[in-house]
C-alpha cells in the first residue's frame, strides 16, 4: 500500500486513503469535521523534549531521526502506535497528516521512510 504525507490544512481527497493525524497536539484552526480523520495516533509523535530540541532545524534532522527512531523502539506508547500504523498500512493506502509547516524536515517524513 502507499504512504503519503500531507499538511492537515490541505483539502481532503479521495486518493488520501486512510487519513491519520500523527501529531501529538491537535492542529490550530481545524475542526474535527474539517479534518476528516480516520485515526489520530497522537502517541506516535515525538516526545515534547525531542520536538522542542529539534524545532525543525535542518542541521539537526539526522540526529533527530536517530533519536526519534529510538523513541519508537523504546517508548511503549509510541511502539504500540507505530505497530497500529504498520497494521493499517498492510490493508490500506494511508496519508500521514501533520500541521508542521516544514514539509521536508519533520517526523512524518521519518515515519514514511520507516514504513
């Protein structure tokens, strides 16, 4: 199955497949109806400490990827959410949704590369 990434602020499309929000915090200015989510896997998001350290700095992206992968492996809630996401991808096309403005340096890109 295919995995795409979209900003949650973009219009939903039929081609999105299952729409899964992978941010830990609900995005500003988007209602639950507008989001048209199938899942919100907030537990899969990077920890607050990691997110605040990274701040989407391209120079920190490689160490961020390594630290985030470690979190996904070692944190029970994140590990379970990642397992749930893997199961969904085996059955459906999936669009990972995020509110981040930086479309290149973010945790959804890391997730997509792992999947």
